[in-house]
């Protein structure tokens, strides 16, 4: 994603000739962990409900298998409703294509078997391995789990504008995106365009989303009658980026929006600040230049139903060095969790040793401060995320989104697991396993079980 995206590939993967990416991102009550859900959602002991519930949307990247060594088996499938698989690339003619074929469909994970040479199926047919094959298996095992193909991302977002503005290229985008989704056995598309923030760009985004909605519906009519493929949009939380939005026109094509409610402050600013605060803090206005509450209010005022809005939670923090506190001057950080990505600290690496965890009870935002070094890190911890869970429920919003899976902590310390418990009830609608038009034999035959 997202406002920021940083590389999680290390030099070893680059040396091996692998595609490098610069993407990352992107009520209180008793806590409990969601239990495994199967085809019978909403059964006793499950937090999944057929009658409602919240979305828990988790971005999973195709580069996470490299530096982060994040595997499909690490996805907390029992605490989420949707995986957004990031990212597919866009060619100049509008074609939507794999950004890393080895990671997407060719890598043989431990425990998998493949014919000699890999990648082939029976009788000369082709099977999908890699992340795509494993995500499909997770769908088989967890019928509440939907997987969407996310297209674009921050780095490739400039490719959207010339495609969306040209009817021929737009048609190519739609046909190839829908085909790739079907080939990979996925449940919809996520359009990560950052950002259609002028009147002309936004008008073209409306056309693109409308064409995609029709393309998905046409695909369903041919291959999966009665099934609705999901179309989602990760949306900016900064007013400068959404001021030109025709909310109603965009919303007509979308199933949900995920508000990227982070990166409100960073090393582009002159002063320190909260990067993901819920409310403004009048006593330190330089520390809260934007807020989740303002973005939510503006989207709803523009015509987006509250239940279609997810609130984004970052699984990373932003640091400011040699400062004296919030809203104060600082020295840009030169270090971070990942090589070459200064001022970014993954949630699993926070809080840093020697830092004191503090909470701004007005802004509803967590940060740390190290008195010995003057480093301030703005991030979400369980306290701030717990308040956001309460806020989502009280405002009648649709759920939560996380950027991104490899940055979370494990087990009981997991932010994703914790928020699932605080939301208490997650949405459940059955995914699709029947893709008779897939070019991949194992997906076309439901991993050998026939179409289902």
C-alpha cells in the first residue's frame, strides 16, 4: 500500500534476480480469540455470523516470502474475513499481470509436491503453486475467507491515470484483471489507486470502477451465477487526497472502502506528530494535522454508508529523532526495521528498548519516547487499537483493515487477533471455489475435487 510503501525484500532476493518492491504498509470488553470457522459460519463458539458482523481485511504481499519469510501458513485465517493479495502490476496497454510469477504461481512451498521441473500438472496441464495455490487451499479449508486480488499500490499508481482515461485501455484493464482473478481462484478485486485526487482523475476512476463492476458481474453470470464478486477501494484519509472525490458515483460500484487511516505524520513534515490518531488534539494542532474521525465524517457526508467503511490500522510506526515531544521540531531518522527504509519500525519490533510507551487520551493515539535519545515513535498498540475497535462499533462502520500481515506480532501479541476479539463478531459469507475457466488445472478442478 499505501501512502507509504517500503521494501521488504533484502539484498539476497535482488541478487537472485527476483523482483524488488518498494511496497509496505499499508469499547472495551473481554478479549477473546476467534475460533476456526468452516462452511457453517455463525455456529456456537464462533465469532463469525451469517447475520452481520464486521469485516477484518488483511493485506498479504507476494514479496513477504522473501525478507520477512512470511508464509501462507502464517496468515491468521481464523481472525480475518478477507485477504487482499498485493499487488498485480499494470502494463502500458492496460493489461493487469502478475508482478512476480515465481512468488505468485511457481514457488514450491515445503509440504507441496510438484512434477519434475515444477509448475506442471497432469497430462501436460499447468497447476498453480506459489502464494496463489496456497491461498486457494486456505479458501477450501476456511469457507468464510475471501481472497481479493489487489492491483496497483503506491509505486504503480501513476499507471492508473493513462489507462483509466482511455476507453480501449480501460477495457483491456477490466478484461485482464477479471481473467487473472478467475485464473487465480479469487473472490474479487481491490483497486489501489493512490490517488485519483483531481476532478479529471476522479471522473476516470468512476468510469474504471463502473466498468470493473460490470466486468465482474458478467464473469459471474457466465461462470458463477448468483455469486457477487467483491470490488473494494483503499481510500485516502487525508482531505487533500479525497477532496475531489465523487463519493456517491464511486460508491455505486464498490462493496466496501478501506480508509487508509495512517501516515498522517512522517519525515516529510517539519514537526513530529501522530500518524494514525482518531481525533484532533487542539492543544497540539501540529501533531494532529488529520484524523480518522474527520475522514469518516467526510466520507459519510459525501454519501458513503458507514457500514461500507473499514478503518485502516497500520502494523508499523514512524519515528522522529532528537525531538522534545509532539508537535516539535526533529531530526529525520536514519534507521528503521528494514534496510534502506529509514524512520519505519514494524509493529513486531515495537516498542523499542529504552522507550516509554505513552498514550494521548485526547487524540486516542499511542507513541513512545526515549528520554536518552529524544526519539519519538508514533504507532498503534493494543490500547489505541482497542479504542479504534470500540469506535468502529459505535459509529456503525463496516470493520477494519490492516497493512500488512508480515509486520504483525505472533500469537497472543498479534494485533489482528486482538482486534478480532474486540470486534466480537466477524462477517461471514461463503467464498467461491468453482472456477471452471481457470487456466490452472488444480484451481479449475478444485484441487482435484471437481467444481464446487
